[in-house]
C-alpha cells in the first residue's frame, strides 16, 4: 500500500484513515460484545468528561448535524445510557447527562478505546503525533470560517 497514489492527497488520506479507524473500532466493539457504536461511544464519552451538554454543544464538538446527534442521543437514551433533564431556565431545551449505567459502560469501554488508539499510533513517535495533531488543528482552523455546517 506504500505506492498508493492517494497517499499524497490530504483529503483522501483523511477519509481513508477515518474509514479504517471506524472499521477497527466497530470490529473491536463487536468482538468485545459492546452494544454501542463508536459514534454513540463518542457522545457518551463527551458527556462523561463534560458532565452535561446541550445537544447543540454535542453537535459543535463532534461536527455532526443536529438531527444525527438527536438520533444518537435517542438511541443512547433508549439503552438507558443517557437521559435528558429540563434546563433550569424553564425553556424547552434539555441538557443531556450520562446515567450510572452509561458511566459504567464508558469505564468498561475506555481501556479498549485506549488499546485501539495504541494500534492506530503504533511506531509513531509522540513528537510526530503532536505535530500531526497541531497540523490537523491548523487545517480545521483554516476551514472553520469557510464552511457553513447546519449544526
């Protein structure tokens, strides 16, 4: 695969990396018997780390549109992993929080997620990873004001 003509195309490499990363996560989650997708886990993990978030905040953090985030939250809620709580301002807006069952699942999956990350970053120096993340961050910054997402 070293002579792959797409290797020098940033967009193609980002897409390919994302596809394979998602595939590895899906495969590993299935092998471990986790009844959750990587996308659902991402939301669960964000809520675990932040405590509570509005749906709009989740959309902004994940770059996913609101209908997609709403669907994912509905699935997590049906599984008893998150719940909606009324906003204290009395508006028709809910905050999303992790339930105890969701916390337990996140804690169970987290070490597996770390192992997946180790596979993905095998033989890559920490300095190179930091530089890669900085470059990707700069690419995000370069595009943020050029793209209109329905978040």
